């Protein structure tokens, strides 16, 4: 075991130092936190900070017979919605008109399409112009909210058309205005995806112009290709004193440093600084590195495991093995759930009803960027017992969602209960144990697809992913649901 100081610190990764090392020109993190706000993530990608949403109300003229009644004051009701929605952070609202004439709908098209999303609120029935809105065939992600006992009749006709024509619409019908407020996160997610850039570091020939174009067409994400040459040049330029300070912070954060030397950890910190510099240069908020091939082939000197932990805890994405599908999953679900994911290799025990999720790197702020981080140890990389990686101890008793986006038409998901951490010297360092009820694991085994990795998120996000699928044109397949 290493001989230098080891102690647990219940705080962020070297909060004082790393808060000042946030990528780009974003604000330093608050004391005790080493993550960035959603606005900072958008700024890093070179776009406006707020999600810009178009607000639209559709109603009948006062005095016309219909729901809820002929003299209903729909303008007063619209103000209730405006007041509630104006309190949502990180949203810039435009529009806000109440449309009572069908011919007023087409002139809104340019304004709507200039926004990140559309929120349409159906205040009455008949809702004049609602079907005209459907005829415009907007590509803008849209929420349509029916105010219960008011717009129901017109709303249901619109919903039938939206379903049959595969429109990019999530329809909501409730007396709970909080439902609409929560679902705005769907539009934030699609907006942030369109502001995202991924750097894929791989020396093997992984350039695929068709795939890059598909990522842009389907998700709005820009994909940039680099290799070990760019990594090494950036590492060579990194500040050694700064790397030492970061390494000291990592050591203080860990419960224990087991195999690595302090020099090994400094090497990991220099790699972090190099990757950070390249992300800043390209205004990227996600990276994936062909790490095993590069380390085994002596193309880079250190594993990027600790760099990935730091990036994921800070609200970015760092993904292993140049796995672009998992990188996309970490962006898609991470924006939706507002927390980092744990990219893992699933190990299925069909008789015990357990799925183990194992990898040599995991975020520590699995419960959210403001949450207390999970305890962790700094270890060597398991497969070759060299370098530096991370062993995270996950918190039992939580529901988890395992997900894998299969570009570009489906999302594989499953849920389970996090029951503990597997202690064994075999396989990867971080090993989460999850329990799946009934015959779910056997179903997953018999129908397994989508490649090796799954990304684990605390919480049950299946229903939200189904709604996101309506906006991004993917289906959700529940791998363990019998």
C-alpha cells in the first residue's frame, strides 16, 4: 500500500482548487462543490446560456359556446400559467400570445422555429387553430398541455393526429400544473443536446462521416475526431505544479489510496489537464477515449479514469473505450436526470436475480451534482494492475435505471434496486450489485442486444425516457420487464 496520507473528505474533488479549474470561462463552482450549472455547460458549447422556449395559448373567443363555458375568462387563466412558468430557472420565454383565430397561426412559424422548443397550452374547446398548428408540421420539440375540463375535446383530436403522424410532441392532460413544469426538462434536454460537442479520441480508424452526420441530424450533436497525438501534445503543455495540486486534492478526497504511487496520480492529473485544455479549445462538453488500446499500445502514459471521474462530477461527460453509443447515453439521460451516469459492463447472475455493473471508473456524485459524493478509493486499473483508477462505493437502497442508446432508433432500459457493492479482486474495481425481480434477468439474457456497456443512473427515469423518445424519434425497450 502507498505510504502517503490517506483520509476521507466529505466534500467535492479538491473543491477549492478544482472549482477554479472549471472548463472555459464558466464561473467558479460554489464552495464545497466542483460542478458546473446547466447554464455553464451551455456556455462551454458556445451557445446561449438559457433554453429559449416559445409559449403559445390557444382558445375560443369569449362568448362562444364550448368548454369550459361560454363566458370563461381564458386570458386570466393564461396569466396563471405565465406566472408559474416564469419562475423556472434557465428558461427564456418568448411569444405568449392567445390565438383565437385560425388564420393567426401560420405567421407564428418563423418565431417558433427560432426557439429550442414550443409549449402550447390549450385553454378551451373549441381551441381555434389547434389543427392548423398540426398542419404546419413543425420540427420543433413540442409540449402540448390540456387544462382539464377546458380544452379536452379539441386536445384529444389533436393528440390523435399527433400520434398517427408521428409528430415530435409530448401531450399532457392534468389539473397539476407542476406536471407541465417538470416536463419542461424534456425541452431543456433536447436543447442542450443541440449545444453539445463530443471529442472522440481514437488512433484506430473510427472516422465515419455518415455516423457523424447522423449524430448531427438526429440529436444536433457535433462529433470531433482526435487521437493520441493531440492528447500527448496537450499533456506535455500541462502545468506540473497545477497537476500536483489536483493530485493532492484527489488523495485527500479518497478514503484510501491502495496501489498507485503519488507520481502515478500526478500523471493522471496531467492527463486531466490535457483533456480539459482540448475540450476548452473545441468548446466540447463530452469526450470518449480509446483508453485500453492506447494504454496497452503505449500510445498514452496514463489511464484517463480519474479525469473521467472529475469531468463527470463536474457536469460534463467522460466515457471509456471510444464508445460513442455510451457517450450519447450519458448525455441524453444525464441531461434528462440532471446527474452523471456510471458506464459499466453488466454481469448477469440469472439464478440469483442479480445484475452486477462493473467498471474501473465511476462518478462520485451519482445522486446529483449538489449531493454528497459517494465514498471511494484510488486503485490501480484492475485488468493489468497498473496505472490509476477509481473504486466507488455505491449507496444501497436506491432505485437505478440502466440505459443504452442504440443509435439512432432505440433506447434499451431496465430498472432495479441497488443492494450493495461486490467485494472481489476479480474484474473491474467499482462493482454495483442490483436486484431485478422475477424472470427479468433471464429475459434480458435471452434477448440481449446493444453491445457490452450499460450506463447506470440513480432514480427511475423510464417514463421520462419514453417521452424523450417521442421528441427524438427513438423507442424505449424495457430489457427486464416481463
